[in-house]
């Protein structure tokens, strides 16, 4: 990311990529902007088209990333890779994720991990150099900006307090990261890094975003708040 260290030699892994799925994009709200830094890599969940549709809706070019054979990947052209919601339910994706982070550490890649199931994420964490603890809640969370002046909350779209009502829908997974992690959106402003709904986790030259609220289906359907967050994350490189 722009403020988190050099991004030269951006990575990643794609081998034998499939062509982008043909999906119909909803109309883009006039007040939502995206400023992508090149093509975005996506690792989709089996049978899901919401992420490609959401990216098409905000005018972001994307390229499916092939998980196997990951070891033969030779690209250094993707500034960002997005892991789709529930993609870790695919064993092949979960197994490949530590390698994705290795590439990110070496080459300054930004990885955006959309909402995953708490139990699945918990099983994956022992294999990683950083820790994110996920837990489910049975009530609706009230979200707020934990870091008011953070760039990702302002550019190219300003995330307003009214947007949090939309982002709070079905938010049931809180995440907590390592000592250097920072909560950008949180359910508890008194202890934001232990109740994060959107967490930034830096490591060496790379960084990972973890999100705990549903995003892709609502962004694909034209919900403004979800499109703004997706556009800002992709634009913040």
C-alpha cells in the first residue's frame, strides 16, 4: 500500500487463468469512484459470481488467479489480490493461502481477505506468521470509524457515518491481529483492535486486509456503502 512501504515488483500467482465470467454489471452510483492501480487478481469461491460482478460494477479490471499449480506462478504484475468471501471453504485455496502471503511479503502485494467463516479462519491461522482471531456474535454490531483520518476511509470515496448502517448488516465476525495490526472500522472504539470489523495487518513489504462484514453481494447489487469500501480498498495501494 502506498503508505506501507515500497511496492516495486508486485506479484502474483496466476497460471492457466480462466477467462473472466460473463456477468451483468449493475449501474454505478454517480458518487462512487474507483482508482485501481492496474488489474486486480481475484481468488473466487466455488460457484460464486458476486465478486466479479461487484468489480465490474465499479469499473475495476480483474483477473482470476489460478491456485494450482501455484509453484509455477511467475507474474509480478498484480498490485492487489482479493480472496472472495468463503473462499477458504475450498481446501485448495486454504492450502495455498500461506504461499500467497509469502509472495506478498517479498514483493509488496496487498491481499484483501473478504469475510470468511470464523471456524475455517481459525483453523488456518496456525499456519501463518501473523494471527487473526475470529469470533461470532449473535447480535447486530454498531460499527464506527476507529481511525478517523485513515486514507482508506476518505479516498476516493468518503465513508460517512450513514454508511455504517449498511455495513453493519450481518456483521458477525470480529477479528484481532498482531501488535502492528490496526482496526479501521470497529465495533468498540475503546478497544478497536480487539473488535475490528476491518483490520489492516502489515508484514514486511506487504499487507493484508481482513473484513468481517458481507460485501460482495451487496456491492454487486449496487449498495453504495459496500461499493465505496471495495473501491477504496482497491484504490489504496
